[in-house]
C-alpha cells in the first residue's frame, strides 16, 4: 500500500466491534447461539467441519428466514490449511419432470417464487453427511443435538431475525402451512419472544438417528412430496432418493499476490473472481477507501461481471463458454478497456431472477483444518411452503432458473440452477490465510470483493473490512447503505449513477485471518447480523 493510502487509513475511523483473537480454534457465525454450539464441538475435539455442521444446523432452526434443512449449501475445505482444497456442491436439482415446454404450455414465463415450482430438491442434509464422511469425527447423533434442543425447548428471537420476520409478514400470511408454523398467534415474533418448533425437532431427531436417508427416503420424504404435489409440484420420491452432493475442484484467480478460491458453477463464484480480475487493472490505493472513485470502479466491475454471469454461467454441462475462458486475462476486455473515471459504461441492464438470503460459517480448528461453509433457503423464508407434518421450510432456489429455451440457465429436469451462495477462501503459497464470505443474495460477489479489497488494498483488519460502508449496483440502481457519506452519493450521481438507499443492511460477513508465524487466529463478524466470532 502507498504511503498516502496508509495515511488515509489512519485518519479514517471505522466504528464497530473489536476483532476476536485466539490460538487454538475459532468460529464466526451470524448468531451467538450457533457460534457457541460450534465452539463447544471444537472444545470436545471435533473438527472444523463438525463445528460447521453443528452451527449450521442450529441456524436452520433459529434463523429460519435465511437457512434450514429445506435448503442448499456449498463448502470449501482445506485439511490442515495447506495443500489440496476440496469444493462441495450441496445444491439441489429441479424435479426430473420439469422442463421449459411444460411451463410455456401453461403460459408460465418465469418461476413463481412462492410456488412448488420454485422448490428444488433440498441439498443440505446430504451435504452435511458428505462433508462429515470426509472430514468429520462426530456424527449426526452428536452434532444435531443443539439444533434439536433449540427446536423442541425453544429459542429466543434475536433483533435482526425479528426485523426480517416482520418484513416478510405478508408473504408468510399467504404461504402454505406458514401461519401454523411461523406466525405464532397470527403475527411475527418480536425480539425476545421464545419460539418452539416441535415438528422440526422431531424431523431432526430422525436424521440424528438414521442419517441422511431419514430425510430423502421414508415418511419424511413422503410428506414433503405429498405437500409439494398437493400444490402443483412435479416432485417425486425418486427425485429425493436420487439426490447426491458433488465433490469437485475449486476455481480461482490471483489478486495482490494472494490466491482467491471459489466453488465452480453452478455456483456464482466466478463473478467475484472476474470482478477481481477487472479491479486488478487499476490501482485502488490511489483513492481513499471511502471515495467516489473507489465506489465507481467497484460498480463498473460489478456491472461487467454480473452481465457476463447472467449470459454465460449455469450448470457446467450447459455452459457455452467455460470458466477458464471467463477468467482469462483478455476476457471482457472490450468493456474493461472502456472504463473511465468521468462517467459510466453503456451496458445492458441486468435483472437476475432472484435476490435471496443466506447464512455463512467460517471455522478453523486446532489442527488448522479450514472450513468455509455457506447455507441458504434462497429468498427470505424461501418459498413460504412448509411441509405438512415435518416442519421443513422449503427453499425457492429453482426460482434462479430462467424459462427461456436456449439460455444456459433454462430450467430442465435434474438440472441445478445458477446459484447465489458462495464460500470463499484466500490462500498464499498454498496455505490458508482467510476463509471468509459476505452473504446476502446478489450482493455476495460485490460484498466479497469489497471486503477483500478493504484488506489487501487498504490494510484493514478483518473487522474493519467488514464494518466499512457498502453499496450494490443492481438492476440499474446503485443501492447504498445510509453510512455512505453524502458527498460520495452526490459524486456518484454526477457520474450518472442512479442511487438509492437500501431498506436494510447489505449482506453479512464472517472472516478468520490465520497468522501462521504467530500461531494466532483473528476473527470478525458483521454487526449487520446478530452474530459473533468466538475462539479459545
């Protein structure tokens, strides 16, 4: 970083919480109860993956607007923090009977987000089982106990969760079984209320006893299929029984001497890598971290990257250009070379099909096993469909498909949709440096780029990087948090950006920085959520 940039950083105060420090192990999640459950597993001798599964299962109960066993997950895992990185694709597929012609014949031109057609097969439970098979010490019988306890004995609603619950009241009023399961007393709970979900607890108990097959076969699967088919879904028991998790190889790029890793498509991580490739053509340290120029360049990089994602990215066997081509140095050069500081590029307006919610967990254990783990039910409260008897709230991830024959991301039987969730991992010289992510629907590629450049270009620690004000250029508007200074908002307007204030905070982040020389871990967790980092 230049001397001038360092001076700018010293003169800028980022309000927020302190970093968390430890030597043995650390976890960061979006809720203290999940962080505590994960830390307890680590102190019992569990691995990073054990802790991630335990914490994620808890969040699936206590943060129902964001995640649950009716959703999907992705993970990046590096055993002992060096060498081979393994990517896990725990996303679900469309029912085998789904195809574009079926929808078009019924004059359905886009997937209705609160219909059974938006429900892809939930991938979380099988993904949990797969990562535990490969990297865990404990089983479901131990790791699901905190989630079972929260469901059966009750949990206290946290402030951010209450905010989201209130905002989705109308959606939940019109859902399938959602009034019964998610609106106790006919209204959204407020912070401090205690919620119990006995049916979900019973389902978790069955999984703890009999493993992933308890979810994908037998009475639980039968109830899920009956619920979905009862409201027009095309799902079958075979669709559930056939679901598998894909174990694959991550994709990456280099930025500022570090390697940045993402899961491959149908994950959207290539979008963030492309943004970094674009920004690497500029010296961000010439500009203050909070400046018109920095926000403008980030927006232009996002607009180019998101446009290319929507044109090209889908399930890998449906893509017409591959990831290597998209990450090649000259890709999108026709746009990048035209970026200017006195105005905006002329680009087509990008309107992705969905803008969902997510949770993210990062864990490093005493053996320095590293787990970057993300989990989601897509939009807030997913499809607003709860299975009749099991308490399972279904995602609406199939809403990420297009019903557009010829498009790489067109819906098809057994196909995975273009996703939005993306765990990240930063390495240097083959060693993990920082497992991290910024959750929050379409914001994720921009958010992860923003946090990473805050660290690598502007010298922030993980908490400062997370706290810094944010913006997202989305569907033709630059959505800016209220903490973005007015002078920057005005400056962006002068460059042609249409700015607007976001209703709620943009995303939520967790990160752990590994200092191999000192033998320490430094954690940060987003104040935009209820969570925290914990270590011991």
